[in-house]
C-alpha cells in the first residue's frame, strides 16, 4: 500500500483568497478498494469524508463531465510507461450540482505487485484566479488605488503582473519574500532581468523563454499548476507552484499583459519527501517480516493491505487478501467483527482469539493483536495474527497430561497414606519426637524397646552415610526452597541388616520469623523396592544364559580394575577365550545342546579362576577373564592351560558326547599405561594368533607383527604347554 497524507495548505483567509490549493489523491488500477483521497478532495467537491454517497472505488468516473470523459480515458490508456507524468484539465461535478474546473498533475508508476498506481493532486482553476477572471484586464488592476494595493499585499501568494512588453508593472510583498528579491530588483524589470534562476521538478534548469509568464506572453494561453524550483540571489532554494494567465483590455479586448501568481510549496515538497520516507518505512516494517500483518478499514471491515506472510498463510489465490472483508475470514462473521472493532476503537488496542477460514477452506484458530493507527487523517486497525491452532492442541495435551499426572500422584499419595506407614512428629525447636508403633516395627523393634524416643533415636539408627543427605534435604525445606522434605535412607534393623525407608515430611507450623516449629511425616519401608532395583541392575549386568557378567559389566569392571592396578603398581592380565568347533556342535546336536555346552564351559572357566577374577561372556561362544593384581603376567598361562585341558576333554551334554577346544589370547598393560581399548585389542590379536597356529591353545600378545607360534618364546605360546605330555596337542 502507498501511504498518502493530506497536503492541502490553506495560505490565506480562505481557500479562494489563497489561490489554487493542491489536494492529493492516489488510485490503484487493480485494487480500487485501496483508492485514497486527501481531505482536500472532499472539501473541493463538497462531500463529507465519511459520506456514503462518495464511492472511492470509482475514482473520477462518476463525477467527470461527459465532454471531458473521452479525452480523459484516451490519455489514461496512453499512460503505460512506468513513472510517467500526466497533466490534464477537466471538469468535475460538485455535490451541489455545479461543475468545477480542475487541473490534474499526476505521476503513474507500477508497483512490484504489478498494480499500477496514479498519485497526483488537483488544483481548482476557477478558484486560482486571484486578481482577475479569465477575461480580466490590467486596466482593472489600475482601479481602486490604495484598496487594490491593500488587497494585493494581503494575499498569501506571490503576485507579479507584466505588461504586454514583459515588464513588471505590479507585484506584492509576498512575491518579494518568496523570490528573495527587493523591490528595486523586480520593479520595471523584464523576465530575463530578474536575478533569480529556475529549475524544473527534475532539476533541469529552465531558460527564460520556458518560464510560464514568458510562455503566456508568447502564446496567450493559460499556464496552471507549474512546479518550479527557485534559486534565490542569497543562495537559498525554494519550490513554488505557478499559475500564469493572460490579461486583456476590457474595452478593446486586446492582449494587455500577464498576471503570474505563485505559492511557496516547500512544506508540500518536504511533506512529499516525508511521505515517501514514511511509506518506505511503513512498507519495510509492515511487509519485511515473518509476522502476519493486516490493515483493516474499521468502517466496513475491508482489508486494505496485507503483508507477504499474511498472504502466504491465508493463501487466497484469487486476488489475495486485499479487498476482502474480515467477515470473509471470521467464521463467526460480521457480529464478531463489529464487536472487536468497537472494542479496539474504544480502547485503542485489544487481543482476542477468533477462528479464521483460509483460502483452502481450513479453519485455524488465530490470536489477534489489534491496535488503532491513523493514516491519511483516517483511522485504521492494524492487526498481527498468530496461528495458535497447534499451540492450543499441545496446550490441551499438556493440560491432560498434567491432570492425569496429578490424579496419579493423588492416587499414589492416598495409597501411601492409607497403608500402615510409620508416622513421626517432631518439635524442631526442642527435639521432642513422637513415633507410631509401625515406625518401630519397620526396624524390628517395639516402641517400648526403643525406650524414650527423641530426634536422637532417628540419628542413632540412620546410616551415617545418609544423615548428611537427610540434613541437606531438611535445610532446603526450612529455607522454603521445597514445600516438603523427602529422603531415602537406610536404617539399622534389629537383626543387624539395613532397611531402606522413604522418609517424607512437611513443616506444619512456622513462627513469625519464618522458622520451622513442627514437622510431621511418614516412614515407608521401601526395602522390597530397593531389592527389585538391585535385581534390575544385576540383570542389566549379567548374561542370562550363563550367569556370568555381560559385556556391559565387563567393560565397566575392566576400566575400574585398570585404575586399581595402577594405584598398587600391579599388572592386569586379560584372557579372551573363544570355543573351537562350536558351530559344528550347534549344527549337529542343535542349539539347546549348544546352550548347555556354553553353560558347562562357563563353569569350567570359573572353577579355574580366582575369586577376585572377573569372568564374563561377551556374546556367542566368546568369553573373557580379567586377572587383577598380577605380579608376573606369565602366571596367566596356568589358568589358561587348565581351562584348555578341561574344555578339550569329551563333554557329555544330554547324553551326547561333545568334542570342542578353546583358543585363548592373553594381553596385559605395558608399563601400566594401557587403556581398556588397547588391552582388549592386544588380547584379540593374540587370540587370532592362537587360532592361526592350530587352535586349542593360548598365546600371549607380543609387540610386532609375528603371527606364527615359532616366532614366540616357548613360554608365550600354548603350543608348548606346561604339561609336556600335551605339547603335541
């Protein structure tokens, strides 16, 4: 949308005395609903700005004199070039039925949207003849003496009168002021002799012969509404609007001179610049954003402008949003619009929620932030619309979830409080405490056995490691950081075991200074829950088939053991074990037999390891053993050889004689600097070498690329077993 402001300037006692006052308008060829008329247009034509009889969308069409309509239409159709200028004279019907003659000065340009905009101003010609009518004469000016002079100097416009030779014969003080001249510089001078220079609106200098007064002297034709720039002798610059009219002797009818009237329109020009800057700023703020902005005429709810984001959201393919009305969008129609428009006009701003129908028919819920603004001396409502359809959906889901969660919490609270929980009451200031019988039963006592109870009773039976945590939770509640106290603690049972309790409480009385006076709470025995948690942790760390540690637990323990061995400057040894010919067992006897074989092998490995060793099944037929705190890494050959010997014997599984072997790779942390990844990688290389050298044997990892057992010391390869009878096996 192009913004316009009313630039009409009254420069005298009334409009007629001031001369031709410019009134602005702006027409949109494709979207005539956006047509704008300055307040001066309505005044010029005798209409009230809110008069329903005046149809803005028709432009001049309904008011144009029939004799001028054809010329006007032809000239309009010829204006196809962007930024073209137009100057026409035509007649418009006043509301009182009379015809008034106006001069139209306009610029036509095309917007980025493709719409063609005509921006212009009207000057009423029959009101511009300040000193003479169309047939006035200079003789008339010579009558009246002082009355004529007073009238001339009272005008807000500058007036200069030339005789037929082009010599200045009359002027007023306003002319001297506007042109920056003295009386001597203008009196009895011809047009070329004045010290002022002039330029056109585009900045091109004018020759003296091109000045309006000079052209009227040459042609005898009127010149109206000519905009010129004046370079004053003092170096200042001003813009003026000039009307020049021929004068005739009223007795002979012969040409008698020229009367030139002109008005200082610097304010108009500045307003035009401000108008362009304001238009640009408004356009950038309105359109260059992801916000859905809409400008609405409150008179009829018509949309006069919409941002790109708004057009994209609503998606009306047939002409977009501009020209539509709010009831076209609002599902609740005109009543909803009138209600909200009235509220905005009353309060200036309003936020509300409505349902809008998009171009594809989809209904979306909109949060509308509306505010009243004033443009072109008219009120509009600017709205920023936010689609909250999805947000409301998620908010409803969140509310439902919170409601269900609250219900579940309430249900659990009722269950807890409805059970035979241990209860306690504590005078925070004195330490006096009261327990119920169940509180004592949880730890295997009766209240009588506990004797006189106080807060010290709790301190005596709570696990020392949990007291600090309990105290921190209590202090947080006392400071108001939490609305209740809660802590899981261990208490010593009468039989010497530790019982887990959930200790919960709330301050039920505070003093005037905000210090806690009394607390009440419960003890719930959560030992079974803790046992379940421990079992879950155990299952998460245990291989379900063999009962050995699983890979997760193995990785965790390997890292911990490496750190412990560094602290004690001991060696750690890793054995990676892999069954030989296990696939043949599965293929021959089936997977149930294979699973039982894995269980038997796991038992063999555990029997030949120390209690401190970590034995794990990594997956399939692959096992691992971590030997911590080893003084001599070569001692790992002893359990390795025993495991090989036991696994290599025929095993009876479900009545089937099963023959398998086992290969073992052995590695350690060199200089105690190894990592879990490096020691595992080294053991895996040694296992590969054991497999490559004939299987059913162990092999230590040795730095270098040797893959053959013959390249190793006899003590580092299971090919040379500790039992000489098995060396060839």
